[in-house]
C-alpha cells in the first residue's frame, strides 16, 4: 500500500483533549478506509508562519499512514468539513531506493584533429 503523511493544524482555541479527539477521529478515517496508522504525532501549539483565518497559532498534528490510493480523497473531504481544522495537507511519500554508486568506467576519448 502507498505511504502517506497527513498533516493538519487545529484552531488554537481547541484544548489538548479536543486535539487528541481530532487526531483519533483522523486515525479512525484512515482505518475505516482500509489503511493503517504507522505513527501519530501531536507536535503541540506553535506559531504560524502567516495568519490563517485571523489566527497566529495552531496545534500541529502529523500522521504517517499506509492506505489505498483512493482513501486520501475521503480523508480530505472529512478534514475539509471539520471546522476546527484550519489547514491540512496530504502528501504521498515515495519509498527511498538505495542504489550502488556508479563506477567511473567510461573512457574519455581523446579529441582528433
């Protein structure tokens, strides 16, 4: 299954219990779509780089998941409808492929005049 990261920012007026409930709800959306949550991380309340909906701070939440390719559409719809979420982003994580270094075996031809 493809790997995805779901990051969202919760309104600053929501307390820690509310943020935990929203994180659990998002994890439920992932598992309902047939996926798994590999890591759930609440990063706490931070200052935003720029105001979003007239707010200068927000609670950051990051989920690392594995889910089917059509599941992010449903999660995006649910996050968009959740009023406490002021911004979100779902990104597909490409697997890292390690390759052996290329040896310099190509010969450089001398210029002919």
